[in-house]
């Protein structure tokens, strides 16, 4: 996929930094990650496409970037992407997506098994449990004043 298609996807899906606090601490974003892959590691483009294919419209930069990193950096990301696609979780409202990943995290930690019943290693459990964490920034609805940036005027 050429970079112009990624730029169009970014524009169509309104992938934005969730807050000014996040923007100040973010050293990678979706566009930079995709651009880097296109220029230096074309083999990663397939993995990035897999994440984009289950990324709902309106998801902020934190979750999309984290999902890309988790998928590229681990063999276990495929399990989460397949579950997300199979269950249609990418089409759920944001709060329900957070509950969906929390349920997966809880289930895999308690049962030590993937949804298909196959055993999950400790590394897989740790990895799959992480997918819920970046959603915290998505679900707070921050627009510049988040938990780490209280509104001192009110």
C-alpha cells in the first residue's frame, strides 16, 4: 500500500492524539510508524495493514499506535486481531471495545487458554492482557485536560 493510501486512511478515520498531554509525551505516532515501515521495512506493512483493518473509526493515536507496536513486536498479536475481526469488536462503541478487551484479558489470565481453547504461555498471557491498557486513554475522552492535567480554573 502506498503512503498516499495511509494518509487517506488517517484522514478518513480521524486518528488524532487524544490530549495535549499525550502529544507532549508521544514520540511515535501512526503516521510516523507507517512511513518508517514503508521506507525501511516493507515486510512490516502487512502487519500494519492487519491492525488498520480492525481499527475502528474514531480510535485515537494511542490505541492504534500501541496495537501496531504490539502486533509487530510479538507473535501473539495475531490472536488478538483474529478475535477482534471474528467478533466484530472493531464495530462496537468505544466503551464496549474497552470491556471486550478487558474480558479477554481476564479470561486468558484465569484460564491460561486462548479463546479457541489452546494453551497460552506466560508470555502470551502478558501480551494479550496489555491490549486493554491503551484503551484507557481512548475512553477518558480527554481533550487536553486529562487525569495528569487537572483543570485548575474550576
